[in-house]
C-alpha cells in the first residue's frame, strides 16, 4: 500500500484521484495540494483525503507520504520533481515530462541520482486497446512496423496556462504531440533510435504565440516513420486515433469519438458528456468508462505494481526525456522548414543494421516484392533478382 501526495487537483488530478481510489483500491491519498487552500480543501473533502495545503513542499515532505504524483501545469513539473528527489520519495509525473529536452534531462538526472522510483504518466500507451495492439505487434503480428500515425485533436485546452507559451513550453505539439510521439515510439520499438524530424506548425485560429495546429514526421534509424497530427482548432470533440502499418499487418485504433456508444438527444441530458465534448444535444459520443478508456487504470496498475516489485515501469522519466527531445527538434524543424536531427544524449537503446532490412526472400535467387490474387483467379508473384536487381513476375 502506498501513501500518496497528489500535487494538483485540476482536470488530471481529478482523473488520477478517481482512478486510484476507484480501481487499484490499495493506495491512499494522504495529502492534496492546489494553488488555493480553499480548492485543495474542497477537493480533499470530496474524496475523503485527510490533509490539504497550497504549499507543494509541505505536501511532498509530508512524513506519511512515500509517493508523489505531479499533476501540475507544465512549468511546475521540474520544481515538484526536484522536491520529491530531495525528499527521497517515489515520483510519478504527468505528461509532458518537462517544457524542454534539457529541463527533462535535469529531472531525469535528479531522480536517478536520488535513486528513487520514477514513472512517466503517459496514459495513452496504456489504454486497453493500445496494450492489446502493442502485445500483438511485439509478438510480430504486424511484421516490421513501418509507419505509426497518431492523431490527437480537439478545440483547445481548458486552462489559461496551456495558452501561455512560457508556462506550457509550446502549443499543441508539446501538449498533445507528446502522446502521439510516445505511441509511435512504442509501436516502432523503444530500442530504435529516433533520428530526425520534419514538422509543419502554425497558429491558424487563436490569438496566441504558440502553434494551435501541427503535423510532424519522426524518422527512426531503421527507416520507420512516426507521424503525428495535433490540433487545438478541431471542432466536434476529441479525436484520438492511431493507425499502425507493418510489413505483415495493420492496426486501426479509435479511442474517443467512435467507441461504439452513439446517442441522440433533442433536449440534452443536463450534464457532462465526455472530455472535450462540444455540446450535450444532437448526436453525442459519450464514453462509458472514461478513466479506463484513457488508460489511467492500467497505467497506475503498472506504476504501483512495478514499484512493489522493484522493477522499472513501462514508461519512465527516460521515455519522457526522449519525447521532450523529439519535441525540441520539431520546433526547430517547424522554424527551419528542414529535417532536423534529434539529439538524445546518452542513447540507451540499440543500434540498427539497415542492410536488407525488411526484405523478404522468395527463394535463393529472389526477393519477394508482391503477391496478388487477380480477378480471373490467377496468382501473380513479383520478384527481384538478388544479384542483378532485375524485376520479373511469375503467373500461377
Ligand atoms: N492525458 C493526460 O495525461 C493529461 C490530460 C490533461 C492534462 N495533463 C497534464 O496534467 C498537468 C495539469 O493539467 P490540468 O489539465 O490538470 O490543469 P488544470 O489547469 O486543470 O489544473 C492545474 C492544477 O494545478 C494546481 N496548481 C497550479 N499552480 C500551483 C502551485 N503553484 N502549487 C500548487 N498547485 C498548483 C491548480 O490549483 C490546479 O489544481 C499538465 O502538465 C497537463 O499537460 C495530462
């Protein structure tokens, strides 16, 4: 059983608290912290949490607490993590880990130096659908993953600090690209080094300094491509979709607007429908189990079970650091309009042998290019000679 300090009681602090109290059930939130004492106290009362404060250091140093959960605006993650490292408490930090790669590295070094458990709360790789698809991909069901496309778009976030570049670190890329980049990394393989990025980003609608719309390509050392599409300008709710294509298979995942629950009401239902829903009349797409569908339940299971077993969780601060470094390269590429290198210091994955990667042998002499059953029932097999390079076909 763990005793937790929940630092932040906004949208994500609430989802985390609901996940921890309703599902794993073993752990207790002992203290909660918000910027205003009265909001912290109200939240504590709602969830039966014994103590509340507006002083983050006090909550983190609470003698009963062994685990700190950071659910604060992006610019405050570093401060909370450094306090947790100083107090030798396990620390779980929401996404994005930091507002830049160098800041994330500083946080990674601090937790490693302190020797504390650290987890990166990237919920979207833990949705039940994603976990199942990842397990299939890791068993080889898709062959070599060539292209992982991930989209997160909605009409924009719900608090002022997200819209202020100095406090958030950027716009839609840092806010939502972090999810998409890590989803692609998981499918392509975390041992494969992300090499370079190119990115388009623009501020199309809102009067802000950061981008409210972006598309990026992350090229991995083995030739695979991660593609992210993020927007704070999208109308119609929250669109969360992934498409993974490999040499032997494909996966399409739809996490939010089309989950199999569609409802029409002409009069409204008088309340909340789903995160970022734009209204409550007409055709609606409610989500039966928001906390489960967004991965929070499985994420905390992995975090606390790994802590209990003394092993690293699926997502650590190192992963958060790699993601922040990729995001930094995206901002450079958006400005330069070129491919920019990704500068991960101290790469912990493998090296890739790209020679003949992904090529399938047909026989001793040929690689297989393509097989197709034609309308008249014949099978066409298109081959390439391994020595001469000549392309030919056999019809059976
Ligand atoms: N899917 C996800 O994993 C997900 C979803 C939403 C937000 N987030 C992340 O969670 C973090 C918080 O986002 P949010 O949507 O909950 O924001 P929010 O604006 O809804 O809430 C922020 C919370 O931080 C508290 N806070 C602010 N300054 C503080 C201070 N100095 N001391 C103590 N408390 C302080 C506020 O009182 C509030 O409770 C962000 O990093 C965001 O990127 C993650």
